[in-house]
C-alpha cells in the first residue's frame, strides 16, 4: 500500500513538472505569423508589443545603441526564425530583426 502512495505522488509530481515545462516552452513563441503585421516601426509601443505577442523569451538592454531587445521565435514554412524587436528609450519600436535558425 505504501508503494502505491509513492507511485501516485511521483506521478503527480511528474505531471506538474511536465505541465510547467510545457508552459515555459511557449514563452516567446509567436503562434500566428499575422500578429507580426500588427507591430509597426515608429508607431507601436513596447506595451502594445507585449499585449499582441505576449511575454518575450528573452529581453536585454543595449546601452550603446540605447535600445531594448524583446526576443521571440516563430516557425514559418517549416523553418525557425528568431524575431528581435528593438524599442528605444521612449518605448517605441525602432527595428524588427528576423534571423533564420540553421541546424537541428
């Protein structure tokens, strides 16, 4: 009976861990490519980017360029792309960079 309880506890813990990992896997993933069309250079604010695309996979500030990068990724036509959206100190989008990922 004791081993049955441990099996149940372990299976529940595994389910919770896998569920959290799956939720994190979606962080920064753009599910619909058309959402990128809503982001316009010189017009769209950082807040609007977050509303449209959600939380980025990563973010970083570049002091020399005086911009912040919001990093996302997308799968299109069977290929993976990283999308970096740069916002200036006024939180306005100033550039969108699309980099194709090569390799496995």
